[in-house]
C-alpha cells in the first residue's frame, strides 16, 4: 500500500511520527499506530507508557469498537500529559480548560538554565503543549467548565463554554488588538506562542460587555477575526472515564498583611518573577526598571503556616527559589541574592549537591523576616534576627520575592461535589488507595497533578502518565498487571 510523501509529512508535522503512520487509502486518511520494532521503555517526565504496554493495549482493544471517551478536566501540565498519553492509546479525549489558554501555571515559567540546564521542567511544558494541540484525538475546549454531570453506565456532562471572541482560524497573531485596546486587561495574551489563538478577550475587563461603549478591536483587526457578539455556548457529551487535573492556586500574600504585598511595587511573588523572566529575559525592579543590586527571597510564604491552617509543605518552593537565584546570578552576576528560610526541603536525587553549589554565591539566612518596611528610594527593609547571636538586623533590599506556596485549587469544592469525590484535610482531592495516588472513591474517576497535592512538574507528569495507565486498565484497553 503506498505511503505518500504528503502523508508522511503530515505525520511529522502532527508530531505523531513516534506513535502513528497515516496511509492514504481510497482518498481517506487512516491512522495506524506504530507499535513494533522500537525499544521505547519507561522514561522520564510522564511518558510512562512503554512500548511493551502499548503493545498490550493493542491486544485489549477491539478494532470493531468505537474508541472509548475520556474527559480530562484542566489543561495544565497534568491535564496535557494525561490527555496526550490517553490519545496515544487511541482513546478519544476531550480536554476542558476553564481559562483562555492551555498550560496552567507552568507555561508561565521561564527557562532557568545557567551555564548548564537546571532541569526546572519549563521547556517540557512547552513541548507537551505543542504535542497536544497537534494531536487529532484530543479536542480542546477553552474557557469551558462542567456545568452538569450525571452518571448512569457512563458519565453524561454538559459544559458551559464562553467565547474567546477571536477566531483561531483567522487570527494571524499580529497583536494589533492587544496593542491598541484602550482598556487594561481586556485583550489578554497567552504565555506561549503555541497557544492558539495567542490572544483572547476578557469580558470582565472589556467595556463593551458593560455598556457597549467600545468595539475598536473588531474594527481594527485586519483579518476580521474578532466578533464580540457570541453568547456562551453549551456542549453535551458522554465519557467512559474522567481525569481530574484541575491544579492549584498560589497562596495570595495579601493574606500575610505584615509583608504589605500590593503596597510596594518592589515586593513581588515568585510567580511574578517567573513571568518577568519569561517575558523580559532579565530581572528589573518594577519601580524603575533597573537591575536590582540586592535581592531577597522569603521562603514558605503561605506554606507550613499553622496560623493560616496551611501546615503542609509546598515541596516546590525551595527548588524553584534556588534555581531562580542561580538564573539571576547567571544573568546579572553583580546582583547579590539572599534566601531567608526556615528549612531547606531536600527534594530530588542531586538536590544536596545543587544546594552546596548554590551556597558558593547565594547567601542563605535561616530566619523568617517578621515585618517589611518601606526604605529610601523604593527599597524594602527586612527585619530579622542574626543567626549567631540573635540580635535584630534591619537590612535594605532593592527587590523582595515571596516564595508563595501551592494551595488547593479554587474549584476543588464544586468539582468534588459534582463528581462525589472526597477532599483531604487541606482541600486537595483525596486518593482512595494509599498505594495509588491517582485513585478516587468513584469508579472511573482518576486524579492527576497538583489537584491531588503539591508536586513539581516532573512528578506531575509522572503521575498524569500513571493516571492515563489506570484509565486504560479501567476501560479494558490495557490488561491490569496481575
Ligand atoms: C511560583 C512557582 C514556581 C514554580 N516553579 C517550578 C519549577 O521551576 N519547576 C517545577 O518543576 N515546578 C515548579 N512549580 C510547580 C508547578 O507549578 C506545578 O508542578 C505544575 O504547574 C502543576 O501542574 P497542574 O497541571 O497540576 O496544575 P496547574 O498548572 O494549576 O493547571 C491546572 C489547570 O486546570 C485549570 N482548571 C482549574 N479548575 C478547572 C475546572 N473546574 N475546569 C476546567 N479547568 C480547570 C486551570 O485553569 C489550569 O489551567 C512552581 C510552582 C510555583 C507556585
Ligand atoms: S488584530 Fe486580529 S489578527 Fe491581529 S492578533 Fe488581534 S485578532 Fe489576531
Ligand atoms: S472592545 Fe474595546 S475595550 Fe474591548 S477588547 Fe476590543 S478594543 Fe479592547
């Protein structure tokens, strides 16, 4: 049977070369999984479906049956990974994301490479995002949330979908709407150039949706890609299994009023810093756009805080703060970085070596500053106790970064209610089987990523791959291990 050059090209462009070939037969494009002849095994970052497991899948999957359907809730790295792994098993996947863009928190992160890669995982998210949008078995619903869910033999659901107001087929990403919009935050831009479309309209900030006073972007768009009229839509569907990958929210430092977040521009969160490094490639003081000479990180903001009923450790902040400090040192060797901490969470195989290396050029102070005061020239004064003799120190910094922790996602309670799932004492989704963190009390519903509890990108991807495997066992498209 002839395999045309164009068909092969389309395979490559679709990023599917590793999992499928396309054959043009009687004018129809057929997708045929490549399952033999290579020796792909369990590997890092979530691609846990080995060649052997994919082969087992082919034995359990009858070609006469319509593909089983899976609903993945949340388009962060957990949802992207679960969706992609499920599609590799030839399952039909609907991926529901409530915001305008895929990628969740991690697509906002910068590459933290210094003289060598620091394995922060940011580039993995970009790669997985691209794989998902090019995978024909995954249908993405942006700005969508589940409104109703019923369970009989399958899950029946209704989604409510708000419009992006920008037609992805027409938009060329010229950015004119973003540049010329007179209202702050009304046209928003995705963090990755692979977001399709790259721009969307946020009706909560656009005056058109309040009083109809503006339609400038509609008129300006050279492609006529903008239409401000569509009403929210409803989409109904059925699924055989569900993966909950609805993620987390960062701790809001306004809830630690002694730091005064929101008052001094030079007091920012680690997420603000990630976005700044991603967008500008350097660290600049928000008050004057100058490179800061003295930068402080304050660890455990919102984590391990019993007064706030957040007794748990967020597990990622020590690692991300040190990697970020390394990236700053590399980009601005003259800048002095201090990390204030109570304990360093030793996570990962090479973490202690990395910590030792960081100590060469990062100052670590084991004391959590109590108050932050306004200094001269927009500096911030941190008050802390000296480690040796305990005397109190007041030290000025040009920029202070709050290492905010991972908190349960804002829709956990409503999702738990709709899917009849349990939440743990902190508000994350509880797993039912102590040996399987993807399990829930409901058959056919599985957990992936930080919806279940704090974890970094690599662990999130690994767990999402495991959730996909559990779905495959549950649907009988892959035999359960004995
Ligand atoms: C400041 C900071 C820096 C970090 N830096 C690093 C780092 O350098 N390296 C690293 O490995 N880890 C880092 N992490 C951890 C990393 O952010 C997480 O591991 C990762 O983002 C988890 O992905 P997730 O998909 O579980 O959650 P999320 O990224 O939160 O994605 C969840 C998605 O689900 C969507 N959603 C939520 N509710 C619904 C709903 N009801 N319906 C539909 N969609 C919904 C959300 O809009 C979101 O897009 C950092 C964390 C923080 C806070
Ligand atoms: S002006 Fe039109 S084509 Fe340009 S980015 Fe905006 S919607 Fe897309
Ligand atoms: S209608 Fe006006 S305010 Fe709203 S997004 Fe378009 S240009 Fe911005």
